C-alpha cells in the first residue's frame, strides 16, 4: 500500500479511537505494519471490500473499546471485520460472502441441536434478521463484531442461542452435545485407561451427564476454550467480559463439572467414601482433557 494512503488511513483510525488510546497506540513500534496488514486483508474482499477510510474508521471505533489495542491489532481478524462492516453497510456481494463463508458452515453445529434441515433453515433465517437488520436507535448487530476471534465463532454463539430458544419455544428439550456423544461416542473422547475396567462405563456416563446438566453458556465457554482453543482475551471479547472475570467463570464451571460428576458416580456406584475420593483423585485434572472429544466432534 502506498505510504500516503496508509498514513491517511492510519490518521482516520487514530482519530476514531479518541484520546488517550490513540496516543498510547502511536508509541507502539509495530503500528504501521499492523495497520497496513489489516488494510491489505480487508482489501482481499475485492468487490465486496469497504472503502479503506471507512474500514479504518470502523477499526478505530472497535479499538477504542479494547484494553490492549496493540494486542488486538496484532491478532486482528481483519478480513472478517471488513466483511462484517461491508454487510452492515449493505455493500454489493457482501451478503453472499457472509452466506458462503459463515452462515452455511453453521449447519453442522445446528444439526446437533435438531437434525432437521428445515430447522436449520428457520434458525438461519432468524439469524440473518438478527445480524443484518437495523435496530431501533442502533446499527445492525453484526457491526458489534470487533475482529477478536473469527467471525464464524462469533456468529456461532448467536446461532446456538437462537436455536436453543426456538427448540424451547416449540416445547422440545434441546439435544445437547453431551447427549449426542452418549449415542455416538466421538474418537478422542474420555480417556479411561487409568481407571479400573469395571468403573469406566460409569465414569463416562457420569461425565456425559454432568456436561449435559450445565447451562448453554457454560457449555459454550468450555467448548470455546478447550475445543476451539480461544484465549481468555478472545473469549472475553465474545462475551463482553474481562479476561480475569472469564478465568474465574471457567474455573467455576470446571469445579461444578467435577462436583456433578462425583454426585452421579455416587448415585451409580456403591463405593465407600474413601473409594469415591480415590476415584475422583484419579479423574481430577483429566476431565478438561476429555472436553475436546465431548464438545468437539466433526465440524
């Protein structure tokens, strides 16, 4: 990119950030390189790309909300951010790209909630309206995407919540991922070689039941961290939480998972207290390793 165009876009971005964030970012040694890369990635949308100054302004607005704007810039999913902006602006070709690169890829996770293609069609139609339609006194929801984490992950959270609400509205219990595993165990799931053979089936069933008992957001927190390998900062941006808050929540969910696994094991096995304690010590620290097989599966 020509130096003059880069400088102009950089100034637009910094102006949109406001003070004191812009002053701090000016001192960052990799600023020019990071902004140039972001602009190039945005331009890779070609005919659907937003105008560079509009993208720079939008980027600055998003960075103004970040605690560490330099880190966000360095890890930015700039092409996804540009696509979200292009869709929000109603640019030609942008909706078609969103459909191909994001929305249609959601059919697999939606099938875990309900196997019917018609149900996925209904969820996706509601999702398009949720993301793209202007709201009263607010822009389209898609413009809230900040480029931290992929756009696919960000939209997937909304899609799953919509799908679960629709199932409940229809009077049906949601088919959670843990129940899918119980019917179709995934490769790479719970590793039980370290537990006595006569206890393995009970431990697996207890763990599946414990995960199924978590609420939707807690399961999503576990999946994003242990399966999708998102950092606490990336997840914080998705949930609108500080990473320290999210870290405490993650620890709390893991503790709850072990507590509920223990409770189910206690119901299923006739063990003395010391035997149950011994079994839980064997499991402790390994349940998180099992989440990849349980909450992941084919995409």
